[in-house]
């Protein structure tokens, strides 16, 4: 497991859906097209795809966060 | 008086004179100071009191002050009297009957945090409350009660406008929009100032603790949730209104204060974002931990009584519709999810469900829970889930085609 997990800023998110396309293993879309994440640490092998999902989000709503931060 | 309060258990917020001279005569002068020793003793009294915020989240007041003080720079105290919850009137009553207690609490926190000013937020339309605050402020000006300036502002009257980040955003930009705050220990900001936002009732308790100490506060309520609390009672009762009770008073004793007019089918506890509680749980103390163990939430101090002649499903459908309309409109799961859940409930109350109905609403409740920038959708999910459980028999009857769309519901009135 990596030290990172994915968080979505729901205020920023506009349901472009690129993240779920790039990282279907960790991001699914709800019935309205908004991403759902489970909050678990990402497996190492998904880290590269997760970074891409964060970088390519047009709304900058996807963040890779170190496990310890965030309350 | 401090000793008397601690030993006689006569601690209370309501029942003191509302005017400034009567307020000072009865409660004594406000302790003033900004010396490190005073700040330390006030802070430790706050910590020892166990006071938690009374705006719904119950976050320890001393920790909130501590988080603010860990960050340098100028600060402002924001008095949150927005009370967007339609069935809550406690902050209105408090500002009408004890405005100086609320202002004193803000003043003490300003002294303890080095804040240079205080902002009081009363929504547009609550003119009587605003007048009471204005009158109290002019009384204080006349005797030069304090050098810290206080301004009264009037944000829009919407459910989420009182959420603390939305309130800060409105003061900053004129738009009542909650912000996504993964780390709530980082203080809110008004421009360059750190902002400490507190519910009006919380501040009244701060004023009492600042005067009489932690023991006086702890002389009432439960050891783990001390003090008194204000509760607004409405619905199937003869005398709706605001009462002050010790924290942990059993729900049945709380509602008895307002004289129920019929046998009760359920109580909505904590407000529209609270939970329905069935009669076999009416012995539960009104306090966070006991309510959590039965799947409910203390929320803001609210009890709505539902009589046996009223339909819980239809009442819940109406509340869900209202809550959907009160979304700030920022987050997809709230914007689309809450109306979808409200639609599901209206289909149910009209007796027009299909075979997938139950699975669909359960899926939507799961999809929406915890996925907003603020907690608005989470509260609706909890309230609806509690309704499906408490009103299980009505749900089955409605699924079989029963419709009571035409019946008059008095439990939920704005």
C-alpha cells in the first residue's frame, strides 16, 4: 500500500468523469456522474494512474493526500 | 453568587433580566483582562466546563479557541444567530431575553484570543431579534461597557447560510456558500483575520462560565455532557416554545414540558437534520452519546412531536423536499441526490412505488451520505433512514398503495 489516498473536493467537482475513466479501480461514478472514493490507501501500482487523474481533472477536484493529514 | 450557583444547581441562561443594568446587577460585572494569567485561567475553566458547541456539532469550545490561538494574526469573533433550522427558535428567544449574555460570551472570547472586533449575524427578516441586539449594543455604548467594537450584519435567511464556513464566505464575498474543509483545525478567515464562529447559545454559556466557573456549569446536566440546553418544542403539543433543561433530560420529560395534545407516534429530535425516535426510546436522555447509541443525533436543541393521527412518511417527505430546496447548490450529490430522495419519498406517500423502490432509495441514501462539502446532505440521510425504520409499518402500507397526500399535517410548519 502507498501512503496516499484520493480525496475529492465535492464543491469543485463538476462531474467531468475523467478521474473514473483514468482510475476505475479506485473511483466509481454515482448515478449522477459524480465520483465516489472509498478513502482507503492506494495500492502502489495505482499511484501513477492516480497522479494522472489528479493532474487531468479540469476542475482540480482530485487530490492525492498523504494518509496522516486530514481530520 | 459563584458558590451559590455551583452548590444549588441554579445555573440557567434564561430568567435573568434582559436590560444591561439588571443583567450586571444580577450576574455581576464581566471579568475583564487580557493578561496571560487571565487568559490561562479562562481557557482552563472553559476546558474544565466541558462545554460543547450548541449549533449542532457539539465540538468542544475550548479546543476551538485553542485551534484559533495556534495561528498568529488579527482575529474576529463571529456570533452565529442564523438559526436556519425552521423548527428551532432558541437563538431568537435567547437574543430577545438575554442579549447581554451572548454579547458577554463573545467579549470574553475576544479577550482570550486577542480579537479586535465582534460581528453579530442575524438573518434578514428577523427584525425583532436584530432590534433586540441593536438595543443591547446601544445600552453598552452608553456606559462604555467595552472598547471592542461590535457590528450587526444581516445575511440571507437560508438553511445553510448559518453553516460556519458559509457564514464566513458571506461576510467575505456576499455569497452564502459552504467551503470544503478537510482540516477543520485550520481557522476560518475573514480577509486576513482569523475568525472564531460560535453559536449564540454557546456564547451565553461562555459568559456564565467566565463569571461563575466550570463547577457552576457542571452543577447541572450529565458528567460527560454538562450544563443546561435550550430546546425548541413544536408539533402535537399545547404549548410550543423554547424550554431550558439540564443536558441529558429524558426525551419524554422534555416533551412533557410542552403538554402533548395526543398520544405521540414519534419525536423528531435534533431538527430537520436530526432523526426520528420511536416511543420505546422516549426514555433516552437528550444528549449526544445516548442519542447516538439509538442512531439519532442531538443536533440543535429541537423536538418535534408527531401525534398518532399524523403520518410519519408524509411528514418526512415534506421535510426532505424542504431540505433539498435548501441545498447551497454546489455539490452534485446534494444538488441531484436530495431531490431524488425527496422524489422517492413523495412517490411513497402517494402510494405509487414500483418493485425497485426500496433498493433505489437505499442506494441513493448510501450514495449521498458524506459526499457534500458540508454536512447538509448527511443530516437529511440520517433523518430519512430513521423514518424508514421508525415508520416501517407506514412504509409498508404506502408501498401497498396507501396514499395520504390529502391529509393535513400540522407537525411541520414554518
